[in-house]
């Protein structure tokens, strides 16, 4: 039997335990492995958190098996019976390259040189950077289109702009998005960052792949993606100053006047050649080679919109062509549409739909839907699936600034509060509908009454999770503490039933902190700490989870809520069990009384 449980096989297995498949399959394998380790070594051995200690554990187990054929047989059975977690990634589906792409051939050649250079055991990485609107994303997409033959095993694109935070997701969140782009099934994606990195490296080993991470804001986001295989090229795209990344640095320069003219003519179309020729001097002066601004001007020319008159302040930002382009685009909207855009830009919502825009501007949803399309047509909004839109960060900031100047701080405050109330009215009934029998989804009476009309609460929560996570911070900033806490609490069905742990974690962290700092009702504080503990536990962050669970016990006890206290103590026991602390788990479980949490 010993040949079946060779040290290499044991090491591979223990490296995957707790870092492999998510869901019940992964939990069952972890628990079974922990019990067998305990029997083999004759003592309780907590689950190691890092790779080196797991290798040491594999060595100790293997040494014991040399004199115990029975236990060797048990391990052989364990390894042979473990589920097949092999994953075959798809080839990816990068967005199409822009049709009007013009003259960044030098930049493309520099990127391709990095892909083709001798390996020399150096990771193939390129840092692609440019000012806002320079066209760095377009260059990355064009690279994907032109290198199909160089990267036949996959071309993957991850855009970090739709995060609930200005800084974007953390490293684990970036890995999650990349594995999803590879079409890895949710139940095969590890819950831990270590497991995700390991799977990413397995999927890219011996393959020729292009990985593009767009709108990166920190080195921490891409630390786990540095290629270890010669066939992988990682392109990190930054809008703004380049990061201090050890990689081939590739800057996207402004377009020359000659190529700027080509771009405008190409996008505007030959039928508008006379108008383009007449207005090109002003266009070139305003845009200064910025690709976004040039596209915006070309759209204006194709729609026969008059050129801004000299009296209009279009030259207020001579070195910021994107701001000038936003101002020019704003001149093409009627006052109602422009007001809606400015008010919807407040709050920094990751995405905007008709309901959110209607609440911000205090108009009917039908009107908001029509005005959003108008704003998209002039380039102030970018379309997303399911009739949603988003602002580019620099556009959103400018619109929010002008909103305060045009309408006053009080009106802006009211617009943000209306959006918060609209989100609350949407997600609280959805949360109750998703878990109608759970005491953890109890909501105020006015929201409970309408939950019966919600057909798919999980789908609603999933669609709005990024906005809800953002709204917790916004509500706290605007003094809406109760709103912030109810919004965070509404996410319980999403983390329990759909496994959206990465997505809900920021909201739960902010909600639990807000509850503590504002000394709100103990039951609310306890509920948020329990949700946070559950989420962290599912992600394998056991120490942090135990800390949050202990806080939940303390607050439930202070509130005199026996059922909640028992549930939190039970969670502590489960956390101990998952990290192989069996005696501690037994002690906590024996002290857990009352109904179990749903």
C-alpha cells in the first residue's frame, strides 16, 4: 500500500485540503482528512495555514505510515476516494477591440516583444499605463485580438472597475474574477486565496495564455498572478501614474495630430468629412491627443451638434482633455438628463439602473430609463448588461463636483438619501423572501409586508450586492446609521445560500464596525458580527472568524437573546472543527443550546 501513499501524493493532497473545492464537498474532505491525521499521529493536530507547515505535516504522516500497514491502507483509501477536482479552463472571451483603434502600433510591438523574449526564468509581465482616457484599455484589447495565435490556450480579461470600493477588490477577489473568466464552476473555486492561487497556477502551467488585469490600483491586487510559466503573459493596466511593479513598462502616449485626425475621421464617418475638416482645429486643441476626448468629439460631429462657441468655458482645463470632453458632452444634454447624471454620480455607485437614477433625480423610472440612454449616447455613461450603466471614475467625479456647485449641498444630500432608501426598499423584502422562515432575516414591518410579492430574492440581492456594499459606507458618511446596518444585514441569504462571500465581506466589515462605534442595539450588532464570522469562516480565515464569532456571543448575551447566543457558540464550535481543533469544538458544541441558526 505504501506506493499508493507516497510522500508526493500525501503532500499534494494536504496542500489541497481546505484550499480546494468550496461547498460541502470541500468541507467533508477537510473534516475527514483531519480525523485521519489525528488517528495517524495520535494527537490533535490543527490544520496548518501555510504551505511549508503542510509539507512538514505530510512528512510526519508519511513517516508514521512506514510501520503501520493498516493506516497506510486508510490513507490509500482516502486518496483514492477523494473527489476528482480536475478543472479544464475555457479559452476565455475577451471583449472586442475598438473598431476605431488608431496608431498605437509601437506600444503593441513593445508588448509583443515581452511575450516573445527569451524566458530566462523571468516572469513575462508588462505594466501598461496612461493618463485617464489615453486608450490603455483599447491597447490591451487590441493586443488580445492580434495575439490569438500566440496564446492559443486562453486570453482572459478582468476589469476591476465595478468594485464597491474605489481601491477595487483585494488579491483574493481578483483571483476569483479570473477563475470565473476561465469558466471554473463555482463549486470548484477554492474559498481561500491560497487555494485560488494554487488553482490558477495549475490551470496556466504548460499553457500559453494572456492575462489582462485592467484598472489595477495597487500591487497587492496582482501579487498572486505573477506568472511562473513561460507561456503566460500578464498585462497589468493602470489608468494614471504607473505602479512600482517589476515588469516591462509600456506607456500609452497621446496621439499625434496626424493620427488624431485619422481617428476622428474614422469614427465620425466619411459622410461628415466636410464638418470634420471645418472643426478639426478646435477639436485637436481641446483633445490634445486623448483618445476618449477624440471619440467624444467624433460622436458630436456625427450627430451634427454645433461646435461649442468661444464664449462657452470649454477651455477651462487646457491640460485635462477628459474634463473638457465631459463638459462638451454635457452641453449636448437637455437640463433634465444632465441633472439626472449629476445626481446619480453622487455616492460613487458601482452601477446605475433606472431605479437608482430615478431615486437620485426624483423622477419616474420610465423617464430615468430614457434619460440614461441619452447620457450613454453622448458618452457620459458606459452600458453594462441587464440595462445597467456605469460612469468612468473621472467622469463621475466631475459630474459630482458640478452637482454640488449647481444644486447645493442640501439637494445633493437629499439625492443620496433617496438612493439609499430605494436600495433599502429593494433589498430588505428580497432578503426576507429568500429566507422567509429565518429569524436572521426579520425586517421592519413595512418591508415584511411586500416580501411576499418578490419572486426571486437571491437574484435581486446578487444584482445589487456591489451597490449595497458601497451604500453601507455612504449611509454611514451621511449619518444614516440604521440604514447602513439594515443594508449590511440584508445580505445574509446571499452569503448563506449563494456563496457570495468575497462580495459581501466589505459590507459586513463596515457594518460590524459601524454598529460597534455607534453603540447601537446589541442584537443588531451581534447579527452583523455573526454574519461576518460566518463569511470569514467560509473563506478559511479562521482566526478572524473566531474573533467576530466571540463578539457575536458577547453581544447576544448582553441582549439576553439566548437563541442568538447559542447559534454564535455553535458557530465557534464549527470554526474549531474546520481547523481540526476537535476538543475545543466539542467543548463549544456541548455548551451550545437552543435552536440552530437557519
